[in-house]
């Protein structure tokens, strides 16, 4: 994999997570206004049900299994931390799945 394609994949993963937050979790913030490091709870106001739904959406859209041990505030603090978790789970599974647009 070249660096350029990795960067594109990273941008797409974060962008997809932002779209999930807006389209599926109904956050009233445009995706381009959501920062990669904005706190999902503190800044964006995601509640406990929202976190459960985000977990389910990540599992479905990205083809990963998020265990209860991985479903923590550390991994679900921001778009960046969720994206990092998804990347780690994909790498551990040895998958190189295309990120949906």
C-alpha cells in the first residue's frame, strides 16, 4: 500500500464516521463542522444510546466486531479514536476492506 492511498483511506474513514453521526445518529451538526478530535459526548452531546448505535453502525459498515472490552470511553472519545479502533480491528483481522463512501 502506498502512503497516498493510506491517507485517502484515512480521510474516507473519518468522513464516513462523521456521516454516520449526522445521518444515523441525527446530530444537528454538519459533517464538515465535526472535528476529528471533538469530544463525542462533551462537544457533540452524544448520549449513551448514541454510543451503542455508533458501535453497531461501525460493526455493520466497517465489518468489525467491537467487544465489550473495546467499547470504552478511551476508544469512543472522538471521531479519531473510533477511526483508530476500526483500523486496529481491521489490521488484527488481516482485512483490507474498502471503506464505504
